[in-house]
């Protein structure tokens, strides 16, 4: 993605003239000295306004709408608009909304060199978020420059396949198949619906809101939303261009669909293809992305000039430019001009149940669920896990689910795996199979941890004659995660067990004493216990989980392990006021 692209609309000779510098416009506004007057040439052929002190307006726009706004700025500059007798000149630069937001709220990292005078984001949610996070001085009444509905986009050949299978695009497809009641997708539906990163793109924010709206509220809804967030993270991309490029990537996903603004599909298809991308409307209705212009200038004169440009963008000439670029008009009434056959001719139904407040709440939910996880998995391989359970042994059932659950962890995850049983490994009671570290990096050799973990879910077996060293393993695992604590992550010890200890090492009282003395609320390590089968020591395990604000779950079938783990992760939505579980 090219960031910071700019357009001054200057001839080569004009570019060689002396630059008039001001902040982000430095070096981009050409000047010429003519008859003792300062003549600023900008936006087209020939002098456009003559003044000694032009009012220079720096506007930043989201990457997808920036080219249209740049063209519109050239037209505006030709109008010779003035403020207080001074000529107004507008320069447009493309910047991702997150960078602009950080600039406006006063962050120090990842910001622009200069505060802009006007901002066009790809969703009003960014403007509201900026105000909530400290940019309270932003004036109210921002104007919408363009709109574009969210669509489900895929290759034409896949769209035809879905149609033959009578599969309609719908918002439940953003969830992993386990939420929809099956372990894997069927052959007539997408095997993944990829979502733009909500921390970077308005389409991602809107998709989170749609997902929340679909599932509603309550514990089951929180688990479903958690599954969506984990799934979305694993397949997210930073911008719409990258999302659409993924549609043609056939190395892993066979039936990919991406959620993007309608306009980006039109842009993608400007390049000839034997299998173009088509836009499909979700049956329940979609969400329209708006592109609001907010005045961000602090100088009154520059703010007035910035407002003049905002007003001009609502006029017929600018709106024609916007629609020719594939957007719908700012008021949503008029569709794009010549969108192409891959864009439905009819406007999509709008999902009316999603309000701006819903979008803001969904974004807050994402911010709680999205931080990466630093997780050590303890897998019980004692004789108890060799006992039969529906679908195999306790261990095989647990690992079958773990293989599916592994897909829910994005590449930002740190993960490790130990197996435990009495006398397993060099260290009493456990053996490290995968060291705790970045899941997308190898521990040793060439195989990354994710690949090694996936392999172990198929190859680890229980030891029919070995007792359980559950308490020893939990004590050692808790010390390990605490020692490798990462501030920017959720730190978790996940215990997959038969739910009992055979009493040859650390006892329950000793373990609880250690946990209560050493658990640090400022650096919390949460213990999540998933116990399989009958004979679970519920009382003891409940106390262990409670000592770390964790949770205990009991499971009998593969699908349940996904469900209970998502339930544990969903507790991030209520932290620190969660009710005890177990």
C-alpha cells in the first residue's frame, strides 16, 4: 500500500520553481515571481490566483477516496475561492485513518509531521473515536463526501458456483463454521470470509458491528463474537487492495470471499481479468460506508478555508468526480457512474438495525478481544486421558478440537505446548513439546510453531500406565507464563485434562497457596481449565481457576472445547467485573 501519495497537479516547469513551505505542503506548492507579485500556480495550467499570502489548506483523505478528492481539489483551486481577501489553495494527501486519529489525539508514535486542516476518513466512526479519545475540539456537523456500501466480493467463477449451490451471501458467514453448527464449511459456501483490519479500515469496523448485530447480546452471543474476532484476525488485511488481491490467492483457501466497499471492486476490475471480481449483496442488508469531511484546522482563517472546500465537495461538479470514481453520492441517492457489470445495478438493502452507537460499541468490543494472546497449553497424557469417550479417547477428542481451535489464533499469538503425566520427560511431571514463543516463527529448524503444533494434535498419545501430575504441571506452567509475561498480550495457561491429580507431587493446598501468594493483578495470568469425561475434581479445579480469575469448563465432545474456550476468551468483554465461573 502506498502511503502519503500526493498530487499537486503541476507542470514539470512549475515543479522546478521555488517551493512555498508550510507543514505538510512543504515543497508541493509551486510559486513564480512575476512583476514583483507572488503568483501561486496550483491545480491546472496557468496562474489561478494572485496574492502575497495564500491560505494553504492541507487535507488528508482515506486511501480509497483520496484520488477522487485530489481531482476535486484541482477543480476547487480553479474557482479562485478566497477567504478574507486571500486566495485558498488546497493540497490533498492520502493517509490511513488510524494515522490521522493518532495525530489529532496527540499521540507521539506513528503520527503525521503536521496536523492537517481537513480530514476525510472512510467511516464516521473514526471521527467519533477521535472525539472520544481527546480530540474534543473537532467541530460538529461534518459533511459526507461519498458513500459506498459494503459488499461480499469474490471471483466470478466462485460466485457462479455459490449461485448453483443456492448459497446466498449472509453476515453469519463471517463467523467460523463451528459457530454455525459444523466443524468445517460445506462445499457450496465460502471456506473463509476475510475482513479488513478494524483497527485500520472502516469496512472492518462496520463488519464488527454487523457481526454483533447478527448474534445479539448475552453469553452465547459473546462467545460467537469472540469466535468472529479470532477468525477475522487470522485472515485480516490492512487495506482493500490487499483484501481483493487475496481473492486470487489459491495457495490455501479454495473458496475465499472478502468484505470490501463496493467502490474497491469497481477499481479492481479496471484491470482486465478472465475471472473478474464480482460484488454480492448480503441478504439481510448491508452497511453503507460514509466518507465524512471534518475541519481539523485550529487557525480560524484556515478553518474557514477548509470549510469552503468541504462545502464545495457537496456540489455537483465534485459529486460527479466522486461518482465517476465508483462511489455513490454523499447523500446516497445517486449511484456510481459506469460501475461495470460486476456491480449490481440495484442499490443494496440497508441493515437499519445498526446505529452509530452500535458501531462504536462493536469497536470497543473488538479492542478488548483483539489483543494477541501469550498462551501455554498443558495437555494431559496420563492414563485417564486414554479412557474412551464419544468419538475416541479423551485425549483424541480433545486434540481433534484443538486442531480446529488452532485456526482461531492469528500470527501475532505466542504459544507453547507441554504434555504432562507422572515421569514424563526429564523434568518431573511434564515435557516441553513446543517452547512458548511466536506462533509464526520456528522454535528450531525450519518448521514454524503453528505447523509443529498442528502436527502434534495428530500424533500425541496418552500413556495407559502413567498417573496424572496435574498439580505439578499447573504449578510449573503458571511459573513459566508468569516469567514470560508480555504486557501487550493476554497471558493464559490453558489446561486440557481429565480433571484429576493422582497425588504423587504437589498437593492442592500447596498449589493454591502459591497461586494466591504470587498472582499479580497488575500482571494477570489467567488459568483456564477444560476437563474431559467423568470423575472431574470440580471442587479443586474450581478453586485453581478462581485464584487467577480464570474459569473451569467440562466437555464431552470436540465441538464443546471450542465453545468453552471461546467462552473463556469472551470474559475479556466484562473484565474486570466478570462474574466468577466454575
